[in-house]
């Protein structure tokens, strides 16, 4: 027989705040029932569901994306990773997300290269001056782009 738990216990078992659990519920990623006292109760399978949702959010997916894999969310992590019950579009969604992350990473690499170049120029111009002072002076000299 399946047991149920209150929101506080689910939060404790998953390391997710009660507020996040309520958000997951609002987004259709988690279901609860109400006790006679009106408290939210969750099935044991909610632990796996919350852990999987949390992992997917950490991987950069949005709640709408996660709803696509809803048939697999109650599985333990090992089974979830190889779940084939999701729609065929799931792989495409993962690939789109990866492409977006790769684009963002390339953009961050460009920003980093510009900063490294700027720091190198500032250090070459005044090698004995602290970096913070050099950056402050440089910002004061250049108009906003």
C-alpha cells in the first residue's frame, strides 16, 4: 500500500523548498491530494518526480519542456535517464536546448576574451597599478558602447 507524506516531509526528503514544490504543482509537474484538514499530501513516487524535475531545471530546461517528459518523471534516476515513454519530440527538445546553451557558452567565451584582452592592455600600460584601479580609470576614459 502506498503511503503519503506532507509537503514538509517531501521538501526534507528532496532538498527542495516548500515554495518550489508548490510552484512545481502550479506548473503541472507535481500532483497532490488534500487531507481532511486541507493539507497537501504526496505519494512516495513524488520524491523521484521532484528529484527529476530539479535535475532537468538544473540542466537548463523550462517547465514547459519538462512537461514533455512527464510520463517518465516518477521513475528512479537510472530508469528516468533511459525512459522511452516520452514523446518523439523529446530528443529534439533536448537538442534545441543544448544548441541554445552552446550558443550562450560561445557568447560568454567572446566576452571573456574581450575582458582578458582589456586587462592585458591595462596591465601593459601601467604594470605596477592594482587591477581595480586600472579598470576604474579605463571605464572613466571610455564612453559607453
